C-alpha cells in the first residue's frame, strides 16, 4: 500500500507516543499546492467561475440547494431563505438565489 509523505509523518508521530502531532508538514504541503495551481493566471479560480453564474430566480421564499442534480457531485441540502432583495449565497457551492418578484 502506497502512503503519501503526510500520512507517513502522521503515522510516525503516532508511534512516538506523543499526544500532540506536528501538522506543520500538512500546512506547508497545502500552501505549496495552492501556490502551484494559482500560478497559471490564464485559468479562472473556482470562485471566479461560480461568480459568473447569474443568480437563480426562484418563486418561493425558501430554496433547497444541493449543488448538483447528481447526489455524488453535490453537497448536503442547504435550505436558503430568500426574504432579502439581494441574492442569497449557498455556503457550500456559492450559487446565488433570488426571489423572482424581487427582480
């Protein structure tokens, strides 16, 4: 079974009998990974892509966002109240919803 460097470090630290683990290795790898994919400025970030989707107009006061029609690609159901005039954002996927009569 192949293990990543992070997993090997965590396993080693658990064998040392220490109750605290050093997660600095994990944060370094995450920041290096993020920096690597952010270098390509020709591609848009996920936040930029989701902001290009226009707000979804809904007739009712409450919308249930699942992120995608396919449950394997979506997120837990988030019920969103649309009482405000401004679009309301799903905390999981960033899709925006607005009540039909507000716009």
